[in-house]
């Protein structure tokens, strides 16, 4: 069994409010808030890269977990907004951490990649040791700040999150996970020609059905009712969508940690950023089941169940 040992995050300093963004998109600040639940988001500085944001989140995570970079056995990095296709940010993050022999693997799965990486890390920890999972995105460079691009531009922000999965100890034990892919739906959410293309209505239909099903799958396999889960840490896509998933599972929305109001949708970084903020508000080992879940391009989606450590 593998363990969640610690989370970390990094958010750029620049805050972009709805009042600043709305005139570029030909809309009103109130409309942005109503349709997305987002009041502001962070934008990276011109000199920032996906790798530099990811490195800062990784260092924060390592410090919180009480580990040195030299103790890592593997690095898994998810990003849908890397400046170049290959090599991706994983090797650059490893190099920035002073590592030259540690395997560093890219998972170019926007939004869902950090969840996929967590599921993979829980299975690889037995042979690889401490695994660093990073989600890092500069999505502000993948949207058009024009009236034609408003449906995506209102949603996305920049940031990075990280997690350590360890074999020996942690504040939560990873009990189970499930991940899925439906390539028949791939065109409804994709990054091509440097921009995000999204069929919002199709995504909402897909996620509203499939993500609760994934969560229910890991819970049923372990004999746990959704009402028995203390905290849900989801990809921060849209506040209204998170509320819809809570309703589908018949769980109070207050159990779904949300920070999308302040950071927007940071794609594959969002779940880990939320987890890092959530962990700062808690102390010690978890006392009740914890669910992490996400969906994204591919289409890929899934859930991870964590339980109090024995």
C-alpha cells in the first residue's frame, strides 16, 4: 500500500479579476461570476515557464513532506500547456531539483493528468520509492482574450501543484483508484493550434455522469458510502459543476473543497493546488475517507480513495 505524504503548490503573484478580464472579452464581471463561480485567477509572469512553476511547487511539497530531492525515485509531471512538445517539463523540473539520474516522465493530459499520475504512483511506489507528482500549467497562454474566446478565457488561470506518494508512511493511505479513457469523445476537449477547444455542454453532460460513477466505483469496491467521505478534492473546473456532482452523490456541497473562486481552472494543477490548501487547514493523519477525482482531455477521468493510515 502507498501513502500520500504531502502536497505543495505555487501560484503566480499577478491577480486577474473579472473586472480586468471582462472588457477584453466583451462581457460583464457579474456574468463571469455567475456562469463559472470564478472571481479572480492568477497569471504567470512573462519569464515564467511551466517547468519553473512546477519546480516551485515541487520544492514546496518536498519541504512539507520532509524529504530531499535526492530521495526521490521517480517524477511524474502532467501539463497541457508546456512550451514545447518534447521534451516536456518533467526533465527540466528534475534538472532544476539537481537530479540527473532520476526518471522523469511527462503525462500531457490536461486537467486529469495529476489524478492519472497519482493512480500510477500508488502502484509504482513499491518498486520506485518516493514518487513526486507535479501538475503545472500556464493556461492563460492557451486561451484567446477576445469576445470569440470568452467561454474558455473566463475559466483558466495559471499555477502548479505537487504531491509525494511514498511506500513507507504518510498522512493517508491510498486504498484504491480507477482511471478511464473514452477516445470517442476526445474532440470535445482538446488543445490544438496552441488554444483550448471545448464543447462546454458536452463536457458537462459527460462529467456529470462519469465522474460520480468513478467515485462510486472506488467507494463501492471498499464498502464505503459517499456520505461517509469527509472531504472530496476535485479538479477545479467550474463551481457550478462541482455543486452538481455533490448533488448527484447526495453529499453536502460543503464537503467538496473549492478554491476555484480565487484561482480559476488551473487544469492539471488544480486538484493538487486545492489539496495543498486543504492540507494546510488540517493537522496530522486523516480520520475519515478522502476522495480525489478529476476529468480532462482524452477524455480521461478517474478517482482515488485514501483512508486513514493504519
